[in-house]
């Protein structure tokens, strides 16, 4: 049994990691030759302004008085340059957005395992190709492009990471810091001959990253006064910087300016998915090499933005975000970034037809170089008779296309230029054959694992042929109607679980079906009070999946309501225990009062912090200290309570709810309370079911104590009800995950939920806190199931095997639904779904151990020895 257990864990671990190797290997290639046109560029220098998190409509629309929030940029649109909407791609995050802008390629899917701050692989960028680059702004963005550049020519100036504080009184300082430091930099350059010489070179770039708008959007939402006022500050700052550049360079007309954003933002202050508010960003460019405004009478666009923005008479030229990189490279005459897939937008260029034709021809060769390197790499590791070249770009056709394009340019016709196979006979022979086949093709070592792992698995399965034969005989002996009924119910239940990952309301449907469980059994007649509790809390919990995703509509009053309900429930429990137990004094009473005090403090901290942040006074230090103390104590206080089933579970609920209140912003604060009430009802229902099935060892729940036991197989064998219990467990675990939102999506996380602990941006600490918030309902379910196992004498090994079967069947669905294209929402969701079901059994082992620790461990005060009840 131990061998099968280890083998099972190994198999699931391999399958768990396989999707990252199969689907999320970086598509970037290296070894291309830099491509650039030999014609003189129109600009000597480029100034790039990136307003992080700026929506297109927020910049272009007029305010309620008919005035522009960005009068300088609007004047550029009408009198000096060209404009349009930059269409970003998902994931709409800062790192992939800036990579698309400056390097010309969209998100590298291998970044899913690297985190959003680091480059998944080395890549070329406009800044690397420049002669010199100076950048000012956020350390998260600028350091990314200064890392691994060839040569010492990229210079960055950043503020401290702690300044990126969502709870700060005025986050526009992130932008004014940039403008002030740029102006000081140029003032100092007049007295620094070496720097002055560099600034007068050609092919140089100035990069100004402006984070204030994004930070205000997260903290206050894009509809807020703070967000809109920040746009005005950015507009005024850009006006001053442009004036300074013209003065510094003596109005030489050799500076090109680009203003855009890396991504937009939803109305509720997040980004990452593919909503138009996230993917539509402004793009305005002017200066050397850029077309002047073009007046038009009509324009054809599917949207109504032009009329809304009062810009119908100025030609709008939309652009893909990755196309901005080749545009900027063309303006200053540097090679196109080697990994760029952007296409040069010729309509923005104010230059000769020859320059445009040569530039777009160079752009095509640069993209073709990537294809040729990729094809060569694939050809080198594939047997010649198995390699099939892409017919539309065979070597002969490549030469013909390039020859014709070059010919058109010479003739000044510029417009024309532009499962593995596994035989089940002999396992040893198959293994050798597969290994040999992989060896001669020089496949990666991971391929050996994927292809050879099924060999011992099938060998182990066929060794247990007698067990399989007995199982088949048992199924055949079952009445056909019962067999078909069990099969249909099992299939329907698993399909509901699968659909619930995509449609949260399927959880509602499942919980409503659960509410009818007492009526199809004799439980309604045997235990009406218990059945009513089960029905009521099942239906109450069924409401949560119908609610909007957590974070979009914060409501502190609901958080306070949840805290008050917990306090009222605590008072009721303390009163009932005092009446029931003569010995309920001193330590036990003190512990309950301490946990109630912890709840009161949590409510105070949430209310006080919310008021403080609304007044822009930041997070009070005392609130922060209390929050961390409550979090730490939540792991210790339950261990001080008696190991009696009900008292220990209630103590766990009180401690975890205190932490959950601190991490809540709305109705989700009620979720663990309702879930726990349903879990208590489930414990009573399962005990009634066990007695109904004829088991004579029923105990009163009030007298049952948690005990430390490795397994319970000695008590009884598995039955059909145990399959239902395993299904209930899986269903409640899924409900715990998705009951208040889609945790598989980064876009569902609301950073404001951790503001009681910290407001200074710290992705790892914030991520850990949000993950613990997600895991709290999960832990509550596992602790309750510990009680179910104890009261029904259910085997933990049997439970593991049944959950394994359910999760593996679900995993088959999600394995074929893993996506390596689309938004971070789509990609992340497909990965998360697969990861959740594949890791369910492994995580179950870990959380089962955590639940056992919380339920069976007993600590005592006043130096008394620790004890275990055995």
C-alpha cells in the first residue's frame, strides 16, 4: 500500500508539473542578426512617457464642464501630432505591457512560473539597441530593462519601493518626483561636460515612467477625483518637460515624443484581464518624423468614442501595442528589437516613401529572422523524415518574396513592397523502444519521464488483475437499474463539480440539491431538527455563489455585521457551555473571552483603518500591530481549548474568523460563518446516517473527543455512503475556493483586503495574506471533516483513494482545457483549474495534517505539560 501511495504521489507530481513544460515553454529564440535601415532617421532622440494604468477614455473625454483633463495633450492632437488608441493585449499588467511597448512582443507564457517582476528569459529591447538611455520612475519597471543589457549605456533613477503606498495621502508624488528629477538632471548636465556630450549624441532615449495614475486607480478607482486630478498633474508635467527639451536642444526639431500607457483599468480598480477599459489605452506622438494632425470629415469606427470625445474631425489611427516598438526604433534609426513581432505603423511616419518602404522591408526581414532561427532549432532535434517545413514560407518562397520586395523598391513601386504510442505486450521491450526512440531524436529529459512513466504504472495495474476481475464481477452482480442509477448520479455529480469551476452558480444548484438530501432518505422523519438546520444553512450558503466577485463593491457594514453575529454566537455558546458543564470556569472561560476580545479588536481595526484611509491618513501603526498579533494568535489560541469535538471546532472558528474579518471588505466576511454552521449540521447529519445504516457504535457528539490516530480502517470497511461523504468533501472544498469569487484569476484579488496589515506595496506579503484568506474556509472544511471521520469511523486511506478517483476524473477534463493563449485571466484560470484538481490529493494530505494539529494538539497554560489523548 505504501508503494502505491508513493507511486501515486509521484505520478500526480509529474502530471502536475508537466503542463508547465508542455504549454509554458518560452517561444522566444536567440541568435538573430540585428536589422536596421541605412537611411538617416528623422530624430536624434526619443522621449517616451508611459502613464501607468491610464485608460483611453479617461484621457480623451471631456469633463462635466466640457473641458479637457489634459489640455496640453489635446492641443498636441489638434495642432502638432498624431493620435489613436493603443490596443493592448492580455494580460494587462505592467510588466507585459512595458515589454510590448519597448521590446515589441507580447507576454511570454513562460512568465507564469516566473512572477510578474522578473524577465522569464533574456530579450532584446529598444533601450538595449539605443546608444544611451536614461530612465526615471518605479524600480519594478526600470530595473527590468536595465538588467542584462549589453554594455553600460542604460542609466536608471528610481524612488524607493516603499513610496508605492496605496494608502499614502498623496500618491501623485510618484509622478512629480519623476518630473522634478528629470529637470534637475538636465540642469546638472550643463555643468557636466561628459554628461552633456552624451546627451547630444544621436540614437538616445529618455524614458519617464509615471506610476501615480495606476496607484490612485487601485486605491480610489478610475472614477475618483484623485485619479482624474492625477491626469491633470501628468499633463502639466509633460508640458514642462517638453518645453525643457526644446530649450535644452535649441529647438533643433530632432526630438520625437511618444505618450501612451501600459494598460488601462476596470471601474473597480483592477487590471489583468481583457475588458475594453483595460485594453484600450491612449497613444499620442509628435515631433521629429511624425505626421501632423489630419483633418477629416468622416471616420469609420465601430465604437462611438470619437463623438463622445469631440474628436470627430481629427484623424484617429489605432495601433497595436507591440507596433510602438518598431515605430520608436524607426524614428531614431536603431535596429528593431530582435524579438519584436510588431509591424511598423507607416501612417504615423512623416517621411519619404523610400524611407517607409526600406523601413517596412527591414521590419519584415527582422520578423523572418525569428522564424528561420525557430525552424532551424526544430529541424536540428527532429528526424529528417519527420520534419515538415511550413510550406507557405519554404526557403524558395522566402527568397522569392524578398527578391520581389527589393525589386519593387528599386523600381520605386513602394506600395507593392510591403499521446504517445504505447504497445501493451512486453513492458520491458516497450520501455527500451521508447527510450531509444527519444534518444536518437535528442529530446529533453522531461520527455523520458512523460513517455516512460506509464510503463510501470500499467505494469502495476495489470499485476492486480485479480482485484480488477473481482471489481468487474461485483458490478455485474449488481441489479442493472441500480448500477445505471449509481453511474448516472456519479457522472452528474462530477460534471457539476467541473462546471462549477466555470459557472459559480452551479455551486448554488449543488447546494440546493444537497438541501433535498433529508427528503430522499429517512433522515427527515428521524431527525427533523438536524434536517432543518442542514436545509436552512445549505440554502443560505447557496446564496454566496450568486453574489458578485469579492472586492468590486466593498461594504464595511457587512464586515461589522459578520463580527457582531460571531460575538452573539459566542455569547450563546459560552452561556450554554456554562450551564452544561460545572467545570467550565477559569481557563476555558478566559480563553473564550480572549477570543471574543480578539474579534472585537478585529472589528475596531477594520472600522478604524477604513476611516483613516478614507481621510488619507494612512494605516495607523497601532492598527497594524494589533492585526499582526491577532493573526499570530489565531494559530495558538485553538490549541489551548479542550479537545472535545464541539468546543475545539468552535474555538478554531473564533480564531480564524478574527483573522478573516481583518482580511474582508464586504459580504465575504459572512461566508466562513455560514459555511461553519453548515459543517456543524453536516457532522450531526452524518452521525444520524451512520446509525440509520445499522452501525451500533453511535456516540453523543458532546462527549466525543478528538484523538490522534493514523488510520481508522480497523473499525469498518468502506460502503456506498463513504463515496457520498468523499464527494461532499470535494464539493465543500470547491465551494470554499469559489464561493465568493474566482480565486483562479489574479483579476479577482482585491489588494485593499490586506490594508489592515500593510499598505506599502509588497507582493509577497500581500500575496501570502490573500492566500491565507482563501485557505481559511478550506481549513474550516477540513477540520469539520476530521470530526466526520471521527464520528463515522471513516478510513483516512479510503478517503484518500476516493478523493483521488474523483479529482483524477475532473483532471481529465481540465488537462485538455489548459490554454497557452488569451488573457492572463483565461490562461491563469485554465492553469489554476488543472492545478487545483491535480494537487487536491497532495494538498489534502498536507491540510489533513494541519487539521489534525488544530484539532488534536493540546497546549496548557501555567507550565502544565502538553498532552495527547490516545
